[in-house]
C-alpha cells in the first residue's frame, strides 16, 4: 500500500473527507439558520464566516485530491476535474442558499 493510500485510510484522509463532506455543510446550514432567525445587514460576521467556510471547504477538497489520494463520494479516485466541479457547484448553491436565507429573514 502506498503512503498516499495509507494517508487516505488513516487520520488525515478521514479528517479531510469529513470536513468537505459533512462538517463544512453542517456549518453552512447553521449559518443560514442564523441568518433566517436573526436578520442583520448583509456584510456581518455571519457573512464573513459563511464565505470563509466555503473557501475552507474548497481548499480542503483540493488538499484531499492533490495530496491524500482523495476519492469521490462513491469511492472512485478523484481528479482535479472533480475538484473544479465541486468548487463551482458549492459556490453557486451556497450563494443561492444565502440569497434565499436573506430574503426569508426580511419577511
């Protein structure tokens, strides 16, 4: 078993997959919930935390693929094409959800 395959199956690989697949999404959902239930101006600490979480998720996914032999959600080897698709979808969906949360908070 190669060192990168071993990293994917041990702590580093499991941690990175947990961050981009679960932890980041849970944090985004929490921040959206906060926006809906606590209306505020658009550029607040919540907005900055939301953007930082998205950036962190993209970075962690990159590190997972580039250095830890990252896999897709169904266990196939991931490529930079997967990373680009993930990044674009994450940003578009996250912006749409933020917009929806901001609209719901007003009304």
